[in-house]
């Protein structure tokens, strides 16, 4: 019976971890291979961009689907494919809060103009996701379940 309880605790923890990781796996990568990338006109995919995958970079030079003489990497094509392959997030009804006017803070004398915004990199920005928090939560649940199983087992041995 005690082994069964410990096994059940581990199975539940693994199940919760799998469920929490499922949303992170929902976004499909843009290209299965370099032929698929070439079919839509994407070549020389730099590391760190949405279309890059290590399996596409055969020579490990930081560029996937290397091709001499082809046009340079076009981030807009990959961004459009990522948007098409990403499932829509359900939008709940939004109730707007009243706007409160707050007086602007004075600009310090050493700064002539306050910087606004960021640099336009040409890469589409998406709203922040909680995938890291979900994965961390799954890991914590797994750790708690295993700790509980350990304590149950230890108490059973001592009694």
C-alpha cells in the first residue's frame, strides 16, 4: 500500500507537469526543414530570430538554411508564419478603468529630453506570456509531490 501511495503521488506530479507544459508546446515552429523555409523564400536565418532552430544550422555558424547568392533574411515573412501558426488567445470582455490625470514628474536638469519607446528592430513584438511561470509552477508542484511522498515514506518506516 505504501509503494502504491508513493507511485500515485509521482504519477500525479508528472501529470500536473505535463499539463502545465502543454501551453508552452502549443506554438508551432515556422519551418520543419530548410526545404520548407526555401519554399516561402526564407534563407540565412540568424540565430536568435523566431525562425532559427539548431537543426537548420548544419555548419553551426549561427545561420540556419545557409544559401549563397539568395536574398538576405526577411523577418516579416517568418513573423507572418508565426502569427498564422499561433492559436488565438480567447479575449474576455474588457472593462476600461477611468482615466486619472497624474501630473508629470519634472525632468532633471542634466537630461534635455526624456527618452521614449525603444529601438525599432523590425521584429514583431508580442504581449508577454506566462510560459516561464507555468513551467516553474509545474516544477514546484512536482517537487512538492515528491517531497510529500518522501515524508510519507519516511513516516511509514519510522512507525
